[in-house]
C-alpha cells in the first residue's frame, strides 16, 4: 500500500477488519480489562434488542459477545469482583522462551565452506548485528509479539548519532500494513500515532525496494486528514533533515529493509484475499477459554470474600446512637442486657453465617482450562506445571507430553530461520554502506542455526549419554558434542584429548592410524616400566 491520499478513512480496507482482531488479541496480551469490557460489552451501543431480567440486552453477534464474562453488564450498586489471570501474556512468553531461550547463531559460513569467512571482518560485523545480547533481546521481544498478534516486521534501523552499527527492530502486526504479491512482501508501511488535543498525528513510514518514504498526517480518530510537514511535531522533526525533496531516504540497495515474519499460517483468513498472507496468533480460538479462566478465578475470589464469617446479633446487643446515626455493634463489649420478652429467660441468641470456599472445585476447573489452552496452542501440559493429576507417571509418559512443545518449536523455527536470515543479510549490506570499511557488505545468505533442543535438562542428557555409552552406540567425541552443542571443533578436539588423558583411554579404533597424538605431544606419559 503506497502512502494514502489525504482525508481518506483510517484504517484502509481490508485492514480495518484485521485490526479489530489485532485489538482483541492485544487487549488479552496486555491485560487491558477496560478494553475487554468495552469490546465485549459493546459500550456506546444506542439501542438494545430485548430486555432480560430487567437488563437491556443485545441479540445476534452483539448478544453473543455480551455473554462473555467481560461483556456482561454489571447491575447498578453491585460490587462484582472481576479478576484477570495473565494466561495470554504467559502463553506469549512461553512461545518466545521455547524458541529463543537459547538464541540462534547467525553465520556467513555455509556447508562446504571454510572457516576463513566466518572468522573475518564480515562475520565479526554480523555478530555485532545479529549475535550479540542486543539482538538476542530483540528476538525474544519479537517472539512474544508474534505469538500474541500473529506477525511482526523485522526492520533494519540505523542512526550514526545513536550507534556505530546497524540494528534490527521488530514492529508488531498492529502497527504495520504490508503489501503482498503472490504471498511475498513487496511493500510495507509502519505507522505511529501521536494524539495532541483533538488532533491525531500519524507518522507513516513506507518501505519499498531502494527507498523509505516518510509522511506525517494530521486528522481525526477515523480520518487520515491532511498531510503536514515532518517538522510540525517534535517526534518526527528528525526525519525532516534526512529525507530528500520527495520525502524519501534512499537505501542504496535493491532489497526491502523490512522482512515480514509470520507466527503460523492463518486459517481463519485464508479466503480473505490479501489477509490470507498474514500470520496466525497463538491466541486463535482461545479467547473464550481465557474468558472462562477469568470467570473461574473471579468466582474463586468471590468465595473468599463471601467466606469471611458474618454474625447476626439481636437488637438488644446494638448501641443506639443519636438521632439519624442508627445503631452499631461493639465487638469488644463483654456484658449485654437481655430483653424482658417471651422465651428462655436471660438467653440472647447470636448466630453466624459462614459460606463454603470451594477451593478444590475451582482449582480443578482452572487446571482443566489451563490444559485446554496449552493443548490448542500446541504446547505440552507440563509447560506451566503438571495439571494431569497426582498419578505417578513414567519417564516415557513425561517425554511424550514434552514432545508437543518440541514439535511446535520446530514449526515456529521454520518461519524464524527464513526471516532472521533475510533481515540479517539486508542489515549487513546496509551496514557496509553506512559504516564503510568495517566489514559490512553484500554476501551470500547467512545460515541461522538453532540449538537442537531448547534448554535440555542436564540430568536427562546425562542419562541419555550413559545409556548410549552402555550400548556402545556413541563415541567420546559425540558425547562431548551433545553435552556442548554450542562448541565448534576448535573447542571439542582439545576437550576429547583432555578426557582421554585423564582416563588413560586408548585411541578410538575407528580413527586410529598407528600413532597417538596425545602421547606424541607430551600430553600423557606412557608407563613402559612393566
């Protein structure tokens, strides 16, 4: 989508439809209960379709939304407890941790190539852009945004006054408008909104091959308005000095500086034209379960509040105040005077009301909802703790449960590997133009290598290696590689030699050529006195 014409509706179709879904997912992700109540309660509706139990209700789709826990109207003068459980945010964090807890390595070296390129200036520059702590933090942020909103645009950024290298920045699906051709990104518009009084300023950043166009509009909530100079507000004043006469920044490369990175292929929008190329949120088909989880915990907290003991006291136990102040009860008083009335003489009845707190019922219901959320999202039940009950499970059963998360991780990595590789390649090329002579430039597409297993349990790994060794199914070198997946040959070879020297092991028959390198180098001493 190119820069829109002034005074056109905002958002443009069909993205106005998509952004309603983005807003719903964002409200659950951020825990914005006011937005949820407004969204599902349809605040501002001018007309109801029917009245039920004295409450004005809506029929059809609006009525269905109002039947959500967060969409039900609260009767006047009722203090109804509503609690939001941050399960959606936890789900997004889980998805990101599963993929990026152990970050990937981005290499220029490809299979069959030597290590010279990887050890050169270009790889050093790529490490600064895509393999440092800053990049790893960016990838974690990207993972959460993708999980919640379905997609991000991974954008190449640079500013010689801010950093001495190019960096990558994720923009979530609810602030980008992509343009696809045959399912591939060909243009992308990022936008930011600044509300100043009654004026809505929108900064549009349009990425095309070879250029980035910046435009600022002043309008209303639903209208883009007129185009104004970039220097009109402080937030965009910096760009006014960077753009040319056409309000563009030329990138100098024949590629886009934005890469579209979807979470999973969409299912609900596969028949909706351009929206079919967007991504699917991990929250898809889970909104009702999130809502039921909030209602379950709210009911639990209601039981706690109502479970506080109440006492019923006779009127004789009350202290009558002045006119208009009513009566009160002194809980510290020890002596009360009874009334001369029929009944048992001298007896003053105090009664108590104590409601049950249904802990077990609420806990089982909540755990059941948690299991369904994890199952639908493609994660193992053990991801948030064991909700399967008290039955002792075998190691095989535990491994089978954990497989769901690993399969989902493998599918997500397919999207991540392509997007990170393209974005890193573009960033390295831009870096060579903006910071010449430091190693950046146009090279072959980098390889993105993810660890085989994210955060593999050390105890489980040790048991696996022991069983393989007992079965004579693994060599010492392979054991070292499995225990240290981030090591290269330069670290693995000395470690293997050191272990052999400490244990006095003979060389591996499969690779033995008649000489012992460790003995020849003096690393071990052979006992020849016998």
